[in-house]
């Protein structure tokens, strides 16, 4: 079938066998498909997530809060296996009716507060702990500008470029080229901003950096969709400088491990309940070397 031969029908119908890596979990309806409560640990903050870029955003902030000595930000993190449909359990749908990771439940409030959508979680935690988001009105707006830039731009990178370049059952020139052009435009936007500023929204490290790095920093490292060479990410020198600086932060190194279930075993921490969980992983790595 050529790329130009498809004619959309008058009325769309769902084909459950439409192919692609995520065909088994994609569907045109919402809601729970099974009954299962969410687990709960001892901390007020309960995170249900996976170490995809959207999940890493939240663990970056939580680990950075703990790095600052904010003990109230301690948390339990439970892995949600989206390939097995765990995002469609009744417990998870109760935390996030959109059935997407991450979801956070704060039990420190009179009634547990559910927070979903990664940008909303970042804003909620930054306000709750008065950290990584300036109280100065102008600086706060600039950080929010870039936070919402990420929320609007990343679907073009993930659902657009990432899908057609890495996951679609067939490769077609038009969608790959269309989204590659847009992703390179976004990389150029970031590179020009970082030419003028140490961090995304200015001189301070904020939730804007934490929102953007798991997508665009990892892309700049060539680790997202293995598309670094294709997109010539090394040409964005200011983005590269920022990417390396963020990656070197101890909290970020920890955050990348949380709810990770692939790659080297030493880089996986499927559940996180205490700071000592990371120490045990380090000891395990040394023991196997």
C-alpha cells in the first residue's frame, strides 16, 4: 500500500488489531477494566508511575526536594506497568481518570488529594514545599511559560515523531519528516534560550528544567528513540551544556532509577520507599562487578 492510497472512511471505526507497539493498550474509551486497589506505603506522598520521561519529571522534583533537606517530601513510588494495562485498574483510574502515568496521591490533606498530569504534579509540589518556583511574579510567569511549553510541545516529540519514527508498524516519509522538522525547531528554541540563560527560565534551576530535561535532555544525549544521529542533536551546543549539567546532579541520577523496569539491573528501582533503597542498589552493583 502506498502512502497516498488511504482514503478515510466517512465514519471512523476502531480496529483493535491496528498494529504498533502499543496497540494492545490503546482504545477509544476510558474507565477501569478491572478492580484493584492501589497499594499504599507509610509516607504521605504516594506516587504511581513508570520511568518514562513523564514519570521521571516527578521523581526528579521529589528527589531534589529531599536533596534540599525537605523531609516532608519523602515518598513511596509504585511501578505501574502500562504494557500490562495496570493503568486501567479501578484504583489507578480513581487517581487519574485519564489512565496515564504519573499519578500522585497526597495523604497529608484532610481528604486525600489526587494530582494527575505531570505538569500539575510539578506545580502542586513546588507550591506545597515552596521550592523550585519563584514567588517573584515575573520570574514565576517565565517558569510557567516554559512548563506549559513543554506540556504543549512534547506530544509532537513523543506521540508525533517518536511514534512514526520508532513505533509505527510501517515507516512513511511524510509523517517522519513532518515531525522531525518540528522537533528540530523545538530543539532550536531551547538552544537559543539556553544561549542566554544558565537554566531554562533564567539563572535558577526550576520545575521548568525538570519538565523539559527528561524529554529533550535525554533526546540531546541520543538516548530517546535512538534518534540522536538522525536529528543531529550534537549541533545544539547550549542544549548540550545544560543537558550534561542537569544529568550530573545526584538527585537526577536517583530519579532516573525510580520505577524503572528495563535496562541494566543496577539502574532499576522498581519501587522506592526509603532513601536507603538507592544505597542497596549501589551495594548490589558493586557486588556484581
